[in-house]
C-alpha cells in the first residue's frame, strides 16, 4: 500500500510541475505585442527551408 501512495504523490507532483510550465509559457505569450508576434512568425517563415 505504501508503494501506491508514493506513486500517487509522484503523479501529483508531475501534474503540478506540468501546470507550472504551461502557466509560465502562457504568461510569456500574453506579454507579446501583436507586432512582436508578427515579427516572430516572419522569422520562423524565413528560416523554414520548405
């Protein structure tokens, strides 16, 4: 029974860590102006060999 408890706690920690990473990424994107987004898209398209 102790193994299941450890696995449950590890699973919860993984879910929490994933949530933190997603929230941080969304905050970064929310701070970009439309001009910055447009410039980044143009850079990505210019670098794309296809």
